[in-house]
C-alpha cells in the first residue's frame, strides 16, 4: 500500500514539474515576443520612417540577406550593405505616413519567424523575417518581401 501511495505522489510531483516547466517556457516565449516586437517597431519601423540606416545596423545580422520576386518575376537578392545604401536621412520624405503591423510572431527560441505588414500612402510590403537570438539579442537574419 505504501508503495502505491509513493508512486502516486511521485507521479503527481512529475506532473507538477511538467506544468511548471511548460509555464516557464510560456513566460520565456512571451518575453521573447516582446523583445521581437521592440526590434520590429523601434528599429525596423523607425528605419523606414526616418530613412536612417543606423536603425538597421542595430538589428540586421552581418550575414543578413533579403529575397524578393523582381518585377520580371525572377529571384531578387540583396545583401546587407546594398540594403543599407538605399537609406539616407537627408532624402527622407517626411510626408509619408508609415504604418507597421505585426501580423504574427512564432517563437521557438532561439529561432523566430515574424510576418509584418509595412507601408505608407504610396506603397506597401508584406515582409517575412527569420530571426535568431544570438548571445541574448534578437537579430534579423533573413527577409522575404513582396509588394502589396
């Protein structure tokens, strides 16, 4: 009888630990989602609003690449340095009203996938980002983008 009670207590303890570990993972994922939202809104969005590459330098990993479908229907690739060269604060059009909406974030730390709708009154894009948490910081490592 004592053996049965001991097994029941052991199973209850294991169940409790599994629930506790799952709750900790959920909290970690929620924290990571907040950090990812900060990367998108405070750096990616602001980079578009200001046309200042300093924002992108803080979030684009050195090996970052963008992939899109060009106007000819073929694959269009851009590396980090080319992408940064497109932005110049002295040529920023302040009349553009940029809006950014995060459509989803899927975290499986240290990896994440993010879908973003970004645009203004002239044009818009749907962006898909792959992100990695490296040494405690979330980095954009890959972007796929299409015009809306």
